[in-house]
C-alpha cells in the first residue's frame, strides 16, 4: 500500500479512473471490512473534497453510523427512513439532486445540498450503505453512481 492517494485529473470520470487502481491496491491486502471502509472514505474525501462521506452499517433493523470523514452525523437511521433508509429498502443507488425536495430527508448538516447513497451488497443482502453529501446542488450523477458502486464492490466481508 502506498502512503498517499494521488489524482491529477480534473474531470470527474478521469478522477475516478485514476483513483480506482489506487483503491484496489489500498485495500487489496487488507481483509478487515471496517478498516477498508475507513480508508475508502479518506481516499474519496481527499480526491473529491466531499462535504461528508461515510458508511452506515445494517444492524438488525437500523443503519448505524460506521467509518466516515466530515462533520459529526446522525448515528441511527430506520429502515425506509431518509435517503439512506430508502436506498437500503429499495436495494438501489439513490441520487438526490436537491435534498430539500426529498420527502423525509434527514438533515445531519444544513450545508448539505445534494446526496448519493449506494447500497453495499453481500450475498444479495444490503449490509451497509455508502452515503456522500455535497454542499452543491445536483453535484452527483450517473458517473458517481457507476464508480461508487464499483468501489464498494471492492469491500470484502
Ligand atoms: N441525509 C441522510 C442522513 C445521513 S447524513 O446525510 C450524513 C438521509 O437522509 O438518510
């Protein structure tokens, strides 16, 4: 594993393309899920300067806050609640261009304007979600969905 992530590209797709092989080597020799979640958050925050990025982990009937980077956040989210609980319920990535227009959005930070939530799936079951917040409206799109889904598939359980 190298000591730092280095991405020089400027457009989003190229950034993900440059970052991905570094993530593969970052978590390649580590089997611990929490350690890998933590480093994925750090590497993605470093690269994209997201407002907040973190994992919520399924524990019985709730999502519980896991490794993250950014300001403190809500610790528990119910099944079907907020953007995270909805992505969990539907087992599907959710891109929210305007969080204020999403019914039931849970505001951990008033600075958050848009959000993407990507389910982490093991054996056809959602075992966690990756939640990313931006302070800009409509920041996330299909490119983020495509690459973040690919990135969470690197995790081992
Ligand atoms: N906004 C999320 C809650 C988590 S925070 O954004 C970190 C939601 O509606 O589920």
